[in-house]
């Protein structure tokens, strides 16, 4: 028996179609090399605090310590730091001001 399923041969692409495909591939490659992000870029900023206050050594000892070793979990450090700074109670000082003052003290690499 003969096979009657006959498919048309693929049509040759015109130069404009080839150009369009190449442009799409290049654009996709550029997006991988330089991804467009809608998220803000994160960086550490030094803020000037309006309220003058001092963190006592007993409060600093409560902060989790981060040494920057490859086996340390930075996400866990941030989670533990959040619990620690939220437990600090200071008069006329907001939680954000405490966080901004205490965060650098939880990084051992920065202290030495």
C-alpha cells in the first residue's frame, strides 16, 4: 500500500522573516544579559538619625552575629535580627531608627 499522507515542503523564508527572527533572538539574548528589573536596587545607605540615642552593650549582645562565612545563612541572620530588634524598647525612638543603628553592629566583619 502506498502512503497518501503528503505534507507540503516547508516554504522558504523571506529575508524580512529571517531578519525578524534574528532580531527577536538578539533581543531575547540581550534580556538575559541585561535583565530589565522593576524592583528597586538594594544598597546600604547611611541615614542621619534625628534622635540621639545609645544602644547599651546588653542590647548589642542580644543581636545575632554574622561573620560572612560561606556556610552561614544570611536569610536566617536577617530573620533572627528582625526578632532581636523588634524586642528592643526605647523611649521616643522608632523601630526603624533602632534597626538602622543596630544592623551594622550585627556584622562582625564590619566591626574589625
